[in-house]
């Protein structure tokens, strides 16, 4: 598991018209977190060849579409529900740390 820093680097990979992609960005905004929004189509190439692992790029992209949005947090890739749990836990830990410092 990738450790989330106090100010995580967040990238949201999605596609135009994706409702969950927009919901993820809205949730990040409500949480006060900055993010970079990226179109997945800009990061996939469809070609007629095979990759080194003998899989076809178009099949890999097709399978990924069902997982939209994909969030990259500090270099680790997560689906939407996992990313939100990770960020919520991070925010709770930061809040608890601030409370402990204030009490001392």
C-alpha cells in the first residue's frame, strides 16, 4: 500500500461524460484537496500489435474503462471507492495528529 502524505499528489484519470469521474472530482473539491484531471484517452494508444506481456493494448484499455475513474495518489493507482477511503483515512489521521499536538 502506498503511504499517503499530508499533501498528496492526486491525479484523476477519467473520460468525458463519466458521471463517477465528475463525482470524484466534486468530492475531492469538497474535501479541499487539489488534483489534476486527465483524460484517459490521452494516455492509451490503440494499435494492431501486441505488448511484451502478450496482451493487447485495446483489451487492457477496455477493461480499465469499467474501473473509471482511476485515481493516482502519491504514485499508487486506486479505483474510486478505494481512493476515497484512503483519502478519508488520511484526513482523519491528520486531524487526530493536529488534535494531539494542540492538547500537548
